[in-house]
């Protein structure tokens, strides 16, 4: 989307933004977040809108303006409503449980894998195979979900592993199915 960095961020009711020298502080009903700003960009707050202005018009600075606008927008949304990711475990014996605030996963290894949530992120287990990761920091929620998924990515032959709730896995035919197809074609 060209020119997204030039659009203002609309500040909803109940959200307070403070602009310091090289930081932006966003506080709302769910908590507070802060982010350092590059020296090429300046923030301007007027009438419930936050504008991100750049010092030059070169390509890297324009890209930085769009990135920082998107990150500050996610901060505003995070302190208002928060973010969540859902994961699903598929496979015989694959289970998830909460033990003392940590997520304990049985993923076919000889030992259970424990994952501690970063600050501001919490886990919820629904049943034994569904995990909900929620928090106000968009980056932290997405990164911990990706880390959990990378422990045992879904495999395409039997469909076992950890996947995002809405992820579609293309299944492949195994050796036996290929051999049967080749024998039927040759007969």
C-alpha cells in the first residue's frame, strides 16, 4: 500500500499517547507500551490523530515511516483490545497443558517441552489440543506462537504436528499410494 505512512493514526477514547525525545508511550485500558523512534522520524499529535513525519524523501526513510506507523498502530490496537493467536496440535499423544504458568507440550519427544510465556503474554489451553496465546504486544504474541509451532511443524504425510488454527495443510500421498497408482497405470 503506497503512502500508508502519510495517513494519520486515529486515537480512540481511553488511549493516551506521550511523545518524548526519541520514544512514544502508549497507554490504554490493557496497559502501557513504549517504542524507540529512529532519528529520521518525528511524531505530531493533533486533535485525536497521530501523524508520522519524515525528515527526508529518500526510499529508506519512506519505508521506515510506513514501518513505524504500522508498529505504532499495532501498539494502539494492543492497549485497547489486545491480540491473540490460536494453535492446534494434531497427532496421537500430542497434548498441551498448563503447569504453573508454563505451557507443557507432549509432542512425540522422549520428554515434555515446557514453554514459558514472555512478559505480557498468557497461554490458555482449551481441551488437550488447542492453545490460545494472547497479549497486548503484537510482536511478542506472534513470535511466541511461531516458536511453539517450530517445535514440531505440521508434516504433510500424516498431518501430525503443531499448526495455526486456520492453517490449511496440503496432504501428500505416501509411497504406498504412489506405488499402487503406478501399478494400476502399468496394468
